[in-house]
């Protein structure tokens, strides 16, 4: 993997490409354009890039053409792309890689940068109270579930997926529960630090911020529903801001 590392997470791009969605996408495309100028580095997607993605053998979700083409263009400009599956977009079976050139991970991503061991996780299921979700997560990612899911028409499964993913989203994404989110994710990070990681980056919870604990860091990757968060790791330094702040960087 090549730095600098540009990280976005929880973009939740919609299949309904209306005017509001077009504005959100244009902000991302401006980020891509700035990254392309350097012609080096890596884009890391922390999961839930799409609000829904399930790849059928002969059909993919509609409405994402502009995003897929932008990713392909980024890859063609020497920017490597690493995509960590989230709870909304786990079900890619090769199309994204084949079309855009990205590398798709159905687990966490880890790499070394400036003698720092970095872990990036989508983070769903970390909270202690998420017992029911963790059980359901194992089911909906199983081969049996995927086989059965394929038997239903895409119009039906698209509606069903929204109900499934909503089971923990109201809790996990609600700022009322920030204390619980921060406490449980910090405990998770401490275990990873003990295991040898220096930096732990967590998505899913739509929180932002860089928390320092001695020489270790926990980074909350924000979202693209209201925060438009960009995180950069370069030569051991971590920067985070919104899309406009990123464009204003020299």
C-alpha cells in the first residue's frame, strides 16, 4: 500500500440519484480530483459506501454509475483503492473489483505506515449491547442466506435490506448514545493496542475525532450524510476534517 492514505467511510450513497444526492456525490468527486493531482497514494473506504449493495449474478444495484466511473477513473490515475465491506454493502462478489480495480475486503484492513501498525475496521457489532445484531450478522453473511436471497427479485430484496440494516442503525448512529459508543469502542481499541496496533480507525458509528492515549490513537471516521469527513494518514501524521477543509489544504 502506498501513502498518503485518504479515508472516507459511511457515505451511504443512495440508488435514488436526485438533486440532493447529486450534490453529495459532487463533493466526493471534488475530493477525488484533488487526490488525482498527486497521482500517488491510496483511497480507503471504511464501509457503507453504498447505502445498499447486493450483487446478483446478472444484476447490480442501479443508480451508481457516476460513482463507479469515478472510482475507475481514480484507479486509472494511479490511486489504489481499498474497500472494507460494511453492514450495508457486504454482498459484493467480484463486480466492484472487476469494474473499478479496487480491492474488496470482507474483514478488517491492516497496514504499516511510518513504523505504525494501523487497523481500519467498519466496526459494526463492537458495542456490548449489540448481541442480537452480531447473531444476525452471521446469518445474513452466510452462504445459505446469500443463496436464498438470490432467489427473490431485486425489487423485493432492496426493500427487505433496509429493514434488516435498520435493526441497530438508530442506536449506533444516534448522538444521544455517544457516551456508550465511545466507551465501548475505546475498550475495543485498547485490546487492539495491546495486540500491537498503534492506530485503530473505526467507522459505522458516524462519529468523528482523533483520541490520543499515550502513543496510541483511535480515529472515528465520521460519515457523508452530514459531516462529509475525510481522514488522511501521511508520514505518521493523522489529519481529519470535512470535504471543504480537505480541499483547502495546500
